[in-house]
C-alpha cells in the first residue's frame, strides 16, 4: 500500500468521523457506536481482499491510543470545570456515587462469576473491575444537551470512576499477586494515604508547570506540557500509582486559576493573560482527544471479527450482566430520592419527589477505560487469570453497546411540555423555572436561567423607575423642554 493510499484512507476516516460527531450532536446517538461498527466493517472488507494480513500491531496500538485518549479526555473536561462553593455538593455527590456503585458492582459481578461460572476468587475480581468502571470518554461528549448541573455531575462521576477504577485495578493486582487480602483495613488505609500524597505532589507539579508555562515563549509550548504530562502518567503507571488524578488536578487548576491558585503564584503567572493562553490550550486538547478517540474506537472495532459471534451466548450474558449492574444504580438513586422525600415533609404530596426514572440514572456507559483494563489483564504475571473464555472481547463489546443503548434511551426521553425535568439533576431539589427552553437543548442551561433572571429584574426595576418619574410630573405643570 502506497503513501498516497494511506493518506487517503486516514483523511477519509477523519472526515467520516467528523460527520459521525455532528450526527451525534444533533441526535444524541453515541458516535462511538458508529466508529466501532465502521471498524468492524473495515475488518470484514480487509479479510476479503487481504486474507493473509497480520493484526499483531493492534495489540500494542489499541492500548497506546486508549491511554493517550484517556489522558486527553480527562484533561479536556477538567479544563472546562469551574469550581465554586455552590458546586461543591455536586462534586461530593459525584465522588460518593462513583465509590458506592463501583464497589457494589465489583462485589456483585465477582460473586456471580464465582457462583455460576466457577471462576476463582482472584480472577473474578480482576474480570469484574473493567466491566464495572464507567467511561468518561463516552459519557461526557453525550451529555452536552443536559442541564449544567447534570453535565457537571456526569463529569465528576465518570472521571472519579475512571480514577478510582484504575487505582482499584492495580491495587488488586498488587495484593492478590502476593496472596494478601485487599479488603484488609491496613492495606486500604495505606492506599488512601498514597492517594493523599499523590494529590499533594500533583499540586506541586501543577504549580511548577504553571510557572514554566508562563516563562516559555515558544509557540509549541503546549505540546511540551502535554509531553511532560504523558511522561508523568507513564512513570506513575509503572509504579501502579493513581496518576490520572494528577492530570485531573492539573486541568482543574488551569481552569480555576483565579479561585484556587494562591496569591503569590497569581503574581508569577499574570492571571489575565494566562486565562487567554489556557483557552488556546483547551482548543488543542479538544482537537487531540477528538482524533485519538476516533482511531482508538475504530481500531478496537477493527480488532473484532464479526464471524466470532457464532452464538447468542455473548449477547445474553452481556445484556444480562449490564441489567444486573443497572439494578443497584436504580436503587441508589431511588434511596437518594426517598431521603429527599422524607426530609421535606412539608412537600409530602409533591409529585416531583416520585421515584420516577431520571435522565442521569441511564448515563452509565462502559467504553475506553473498560477496554484498556481488560487488555491489561493479559499482562498480569503475578498470577494466572481464569475465565477468559467466558469474559472475552465479544462479551465486552456487547456490554459496552448495551450500556450505550441504555444511555441513549435516557438522553432521548421525551418530556411533557408542562413538566420540565429540572429535577433530573441526580437527586437534587432544584426549583422549577418558568423559562422557555432553547430548541437545541433538553434543558435550559444554568447560565441561561441566570441571564433570564437578570434581565427580568432589570425590566422590573426599569418599569418601577418609569412609574416613579411619571408620577413626579403634574398635568398642570408639564416639564420644560430643553
């Protein structure tokens, strides 16, 4: 294959993926599904015309693309988060939700694998973690039409699920490989201490990088910073440290330089000019994550041969396992609403506190991080993982697609025109706002509501001033004309 042929193929892939992304923005249909099916289709075409080609390069290419994509997506979304006191409850809810549901799903799946498939304890744990971790790479681009508080909740929940899932995965490898109990209190506290240390080190690293970034005048300085972040992640991964947290903290501090950066550092970085430069950095990360996400899911689909689906068993097991994991999620959100229901006894008959299905409930997709961790299982040397014949790439693909279908059903839910779903911000108690929603969005954004309130108050004050001025004039004594 010539160089011109390769360039034509790559350009065609990017152009088609761009239209996939536009289609996803308009219909809320996950573009990831289209990319994976395009990869599966390309694999079928290649098998027909080039039957003897080797596919060993995919074993290295897919994990590398996935890791870079994960870093860029977390960085991209952290750069868009603005921290304030009123957003702290959303952050805490996202963190708590990710911890509880991740732990429950890992326990539930490992119990099923042991009881019904006779998989040993170590293997059951390691196979359950990738299937339980949510994917920020899939969820975050799919919730652009939701209320701002819902979008932020999804970002926090899925990002924390990624970070905690990776931490639990490597922590389990370390403890199970040495036949230690991973649930022992001493080991858990040691791991929590490591996380605290990583947070402190991440703040120091971010501070140094901010000073360096301000001093560099080269036009490609953002690639230099990205290279440093990739190197930090590579070192941390070898040490089995949760360094994805470092990427998240770095992006968060860049986006909130005016709020959380100390005064002595603000003088060094020149906050006003720094914010404009971070805008360029944000555009770069968005473009890079878009390209990497395209080729990762495309090559993952390319690595799957459609003829491998010669039975209905992967479909039954994949759909069944996701439904099993969806039940605790529904119960978790239902319990949250029950506490909210009984807390506000004065609103006992308020229908807004019913246990109906909320939009955020459905947004729990699996994707990039599940694939990466599943591929990482093959590199475990400390013990042999059993059950790969049951939990394989086919089952993983079906479970990913099922989670995306559930997410699509939640996002595409129709609203009654007289009952806007402002309450669907997880299980919060937001007040309804009588505001005409934009046609492109399922909800009015928080900024739209604030802007509406601002102009409404301004109109009222203007009307009051007009009445006051009018009453000051007497019909018998008209004002003099200048």
